[in-house]
C-alpha cells in the first residue's frame, strides 16, 4: 500500500520544503503533521486538500504507488552556497509554469541555437564579462542611441525584452512575493525561460534583473536571484555583466560629462543622468562612484536622501489607463510564447483547454493574443499587470 508519509516527503524534497514549513502552511505543528501523515483519520479531506494545494499536486498523487514529480531545478542564488529554498506556493506555481513551457517547447519546436544566442554571445568562453556584454549588445542591436532615445525605462525594457526573446528565450513577467527574489531562470538545450517578478520592481530594476538573468542563462545556471542580494561569486559575476551590459563606461562617461557638474550628490543632476541612461537613480549613484565621477561619499548622501524623502522611483502601484486584454497577455507571457505555442495550436497539437492548462489564458482571449502578437510592437507589451484574470 502506498505511503502517504513517503509520498509527501518525496514532494517536499522536490519542492525544497521541510515538514515544519508545510505544517505552518496548513495550520499544524510539525508533530501534529507527522502524526497525521503516519495515520490519517477517516475524515481528513480538508487537511489533505490543504497539503495538496501547498504542494501543487492533485490530492490523489499523495496516495499513488509512485509520485511522478521531478526535483525542482531552482536553487536560491541569494544564499552563500546556492541550494533549494522554501519558496511560497505562488513562486512554486510559476516555477512549474516555467518548467512546463520549456519542456513542451523543446518537444514541440526544437530549434538549435544559432550564433545569435545567449550562450554563444555571452558564454564563459568570452575573454571577459565586459567583452561578453559588448558582444550581446551588438547581437541585439542595442546601441547607445537606442538607449538614450528610448522614451523612458519602461519603453526601453519593452524593446530589450522583445530583442532578447529572439534568442530562444521566453521572458515572462509574473507577480509573486518579493521574498522569493526579483526573478529566476531555467536553462535548457534549446530554450531558456526568464521570469521577472513584477511586484514592487520598477522598470529600471527589471532592466537590471533581465540582464542579470541573461548571464545566468549564459552560464547554464538555473535558479532564483535578487541583484541586490550578492553573497557568492556567481551573483557578483552576473551583476558585473548587467552593469557592463546596461552601463558600459563608453556609454556612461559622455553622458556624465554633459549632466554631472560636481563630485558630490546633486539630485537634480542625478535625475537628468538617470533619464538619459535609463538606469535607476540608485544604480546611477553606484556606477558614477565606480567610474570616479562621484566621490564615495555620494552613496551615503543618496541613502540619507532616501531616508528623508523616500525613494522617488518606488513603484506607486496605481493602475493606468485600461488596455486591451491581449496586451496584458502579451506583457505577461511575451512574444516567444505566442509564437511557439500559437504555431503548435495551429497545428492542432493544443486545443483551447490544453492551451488553457498550460498558460492559464482563458479560451476567449487565446486567439486574439496569438494573432495580434505577430504584428505587435514592443510597446504593446509594456503593461505588466491589470485587466481581467487570465
């Protein structure tokens, strides 16, 4: 007879959770949970449903002869020694989505990476991180003019995300607890998946997180990250790449010469610099210090300014003008998803229900999203959240 305890332990291991964490989530002490798993009472449907919900598996899995679940591939790179962490149910849900997208894309449409790919453009064989960043900018057509002439960081992010998706990379914008990181990536043979957390993350920060995750893809290191939490050599390398990709000295120095008149912090000058570079003001201060334009004391001055006045770039959380529903889907799932799975749906490999099971997009929105995305502009995918439920 199948063991409930054994099956739950197997799923916990795959999810990177402990029994104590599961107990807290379902409202039981660890001791009470252990007793329940050893000998569940006859009327236990309520607790079983809570357990299966937290573990993101059907409740009948818990009594199967074997549990068909693979170990999660999302170590936490915020730790000194990256390993699986106790992610929230919400984050685990999106990790499952990323895994499904990659697995099914590699079955449906295996497309060998060309020279126009993340790994060949910025891989560890490159002479240096700076060279890797410069190579990728060239591959993407990410010129200095493109960066300065973008209307704002949101527009630049939309453009860059579209370009990145041409590299066999799915870039999704999803919302989950910021305790679970700023983003994560899943690398594969033909496709990589990057998920950016939209919760309390400005467009400027999403740009940096996207660049950070790109280098994770190049290194073939799937996992969860937050560029503001750097405790190991991999994260330092990924942040270095993001800096060289978004703020190379050849780009920064001429703009600083035009906008920065003093070696000490001047917020108005900093705002002008930030608007041109599309870097956050925080990242701008750090980069200006690194390049010797600001004195090191500017970092402390910026922190004091934030403490006294609040972060001027903190997301407001307010909604903008309502957009058409397909644009919300495009912002969330991206162009690559519509391309790969739209083609698969057209071939009859997915019906409306199967497409819904994969994506969560309701049938009434599916065809509109797929069809209109083929002619959409990057700016059509700017809004990350809003609209009706998927």
